[in-house]
C-alpha cells in the first residue's frame, strides 16, 4: 500500500489484487494513475518489465521440466480440485500431473487448500495460484495473447479485462481478510482461534453446496465473516440476506457472524460484528 499511499482502501485492494506485493512490480506503477491506466501501461504492455516478469521470469527455471503454464491456465482465478485439473488437461492418470503440482506447491507458486472443517478430505482440497500478478496474467492474458497483439492494450482491457475485473479483485479481497485475522492472532490481539480458512457446507433443503470464504475455527464452533468488495456501503438488506444464508446451514455451529465491507455499511444492527 505504501507504493500508492494516497489511494482509497478500495483502490489499494484493487492494485494489490492485480499486481501483488513484489516491490519490483510495484515500483513500475504510477501512484497517481488509475487501476486501468496502470494495467494498460504495464501488464498489458508486452515490452514492459512487468509483462515480461509475469510471462517469462517466474517460469524460466522450470518451464522445461513441467507443464506449469497449462496448469496455471486451468486454475486461473479460481480454486480447482485435482480431478478438475486432470479432466481439463485431458491427461492420463499416470501420476505425472501429481508430480508437477507437487513441484509447484513446493515452490509456493501454487497452494493446496482444504476447508477447515474438511482438512483430511482430499476430495475437498483445491489448488490456487498464490502470486496475484501471475494469477491475473493466466486469467486474462495467457489464452488471449493473440487478441492483445491485434487489439492493443486499451481495447483489450475493455473487452477482456473490464467485464470481470471486480470479481477477480473480490476473490483476492477474501484472502486479504483471512490474512488480516492471521495477523491479529499472531500479534496476540485475537485469542482462542484454532484455525483460519474457508468452511465447506451442504444445504440439502436448497439443494446446493459451497464455501464460506472467511471462517475462524474456535473451541466450540466457528466465527463466519462475509467479505464484500463493494463500491458502495453494504446495506441492511444485504446483511440480512447473507445472515439468512448462514442460518440455513443447520450443521454449522456459528458462535459469531460478521461482515467485512471495504466501503463500510449504511446501517448496522446487532448481534453481528462489522469491519470496514
């Protein structure tokens, strides 16, 4: 954030979500430029150091040994289970993919995550790209590199990046929120937390399953936080709707329900916890 100190929290999160924390990358940004201007001049500019860093440097040591690019392309901005990656790549069950992913996790470029209530369940484990810039590159640019050459950076941004950029940032915001709680625990400001992560749920009544993305495991239950990267303050109607969704999960022992909104709240009502 100190690379763009005058930006709002909303814009700081956006810049971090796209460019990550590397000083090498962040020093290439203009602190007064908009997110669009910084994206266009760096990561969408094939002669910029940032573009070269994302497209070549991180893979230079081992791209010959493993098919990292294809794996990154499949994972993109999401969380993918091993079987999903295997199916998308259409690879035979030889064990080679497992070795490749193991190499990437050991290098800490890909992380293997399990919901905190399903730690031992390999079927629920998912893989994500850790580095934000690399994640952006493989979400938006890798598959569409020829379009970038043909359209140019400005038009490419409008057609390929802008429509889903907020969704991309909001998923990174969830990670920022988990990091926040981790720092609170490490500093001793937050006690009684056994683990931090996501919580997997089944809702048989509404015939759906999914994950709450920010969950704190406590001794006798869970604290669940809904993280919202909204351009406007979160409304009371939205809070009540989210609270009802959590209440629908009968298996879940919720000791605390909270909301994290980057632009705050229109109104607050008890008994929930609020962070802006």
